[in-house]
């Protein structure tokens, strides 16, 4: 079970592509702890994710929740926070280390590309503070995920942005295309060109045996090797979001959407509603019938489909075009590296123990 606590809907940035509904609501400690107790009872390995708004506006709340969880059920939980990076301090990083809190930072690569959208309320860019915070996090957590969003007007900077993040020490990059934006023909061509450049970069990274995880390729390669890896998003079943007021939703982008409530703290989860949403999301998508990539692409991502088409049953056409471009590209990379018997590639994708082995290697 992964439980996402939306600690606040306040934020110190005004990112132009943000889907969150910003306001003034904060979650109480009592609501957070009650949600954890209600949703994770009997679970032996639970993920608690702190989210916002900007969750570091509630920094003390984060550590209070962790302290209570560890007091009641030591080592039954693992913790993660996703932050915009602007409020990260050395003191926060030290506290995060002491309680095993993993930190993910949102950063859109090159400073100029980042500042086109990730701005403050006055319109000024946030890159200087984000890159400072990111540096603090990566110095302590080298595999901290960097969450990168690609927009039509930043697609041309995509490849250079990934390279820049790696130069700053990032080893785990999760890029997300903003499918809610208007991708005209020129923007799409820029995106395809960027992926081609990234394919060359990806080959160089593996040939140099640099342990960098680039989700856009590595995640899709995994669906080729391990059947069913991309088939389900477990909407509302293994992941639940809790709004500041204690309402349960099936995932992060559903928070505040009428009709997708699946319970409330203190009253429990509405199991029939929860199962209905999950089952509806798992149904075959009519537009995907006969597609050779069915079962490999992320067409069952409920957040993606609802945020772009308004329906769990419809997949945005540009997403299909994107997957038909990127999955074959990832497959060609896999074929090439496997044919070369690239040791790092084979270890990462064929050895289930790779994460543990990798950590031990880093320690040595």
C-alpha cells in the first residue's frame, strides 16, 4: 500500500502547468495519523508519501507523522516526500537522513527551460533556489529521483536538460510529458528529435558503465523483458491519496474531483466505490483494441486519462502517438545493448537483485 498525504494545498510557487488546486487548507496531524491507521492496518511494508501543494511548508508535520509511525510500528513504513526544492535546507536533509525519508525533487532541467513554467507568484523563475536545494539533496541521497516535466516550448531543451541534471549529480531521472498541453506538429518534431538525442546519450551512459536510471527508456524496456510490468496502475487499490480535509481519492490528480471520492477518514474506505473505480480503469480501452503495445504502455493510468480526456475510458491520442514512438526506440536500445552483452544493462534489467548489489558496490 502506498498512501499519499496531501499535507497542504498551499504552495510557494505558481507553476504554469500545475494540476493541483491551490488554496489555504492544511491537513491536521490527527487526520494524517487516522488515515495511516485506517488504510494500512495489517500491512507489513507501507509507503507513506508526503505531497502538496508544497509539503515542506509543513516540515514539522512530516517529522511528527514519521515519529508517530515509528513509535507505533517501527520499520513497518518507508517514507518519501516530493518537493519543489526551494525550501530544502541542510537541516532538513540531515533530519530526512535520520528518519529514512527519501526525497524527490521537481526540476525541469536547464535553468531557462525550468523558469518558463516553474515560477513564483510574481512570475520570476525559481531555478536558482531549486538547483541549490537539489544539490543539497543529491549530495546526501545520490539516487534521489528528479522529476522533470517536458512542455511543448521546452521540448527542444529536453535532451540538454537531462544531461545538465546528470552533470549536477542526478542518477535517477523521471521525465513526464505534459499531455494536457497543446502539442502542435512543430512541438512534436522537437520532442522526437530530443528522444533521438537521448537515445545516443543513453547508449553512451551504459557503455561508460554510469549507473543512471532514465525512466523514459528503462521503464519501457522493463515492460519488454518482464511481461505485465506496465499493465496496471492499481488505481485506488494499492495507492490512495488523502486530501487535507481527510477525503480519500484513488490517486494524486483525483484530489478535489467530484465523483471520485472513495471514503473519508474516520468513516473508512468505501470498498464498493473503490473497487468499481479500479475495475472500470482496468477495462480494455476501446481506442487501444488491436494495438501491439497493449499491456506495455501506460494506457491505464487513470490520472493521465481523466486529466486529459475527462474519462477513465479514453486515452489521449497524443499519448498513443508518444508511446508508438518511444517504445520501439527503447526496444532498439535494449536490443543493441544486449547484443553488445553490456554488463550494466544486463545486470539492471535481468538481475532482480540489482538494486541491492548496486548499493553494496557504491558502499565499497
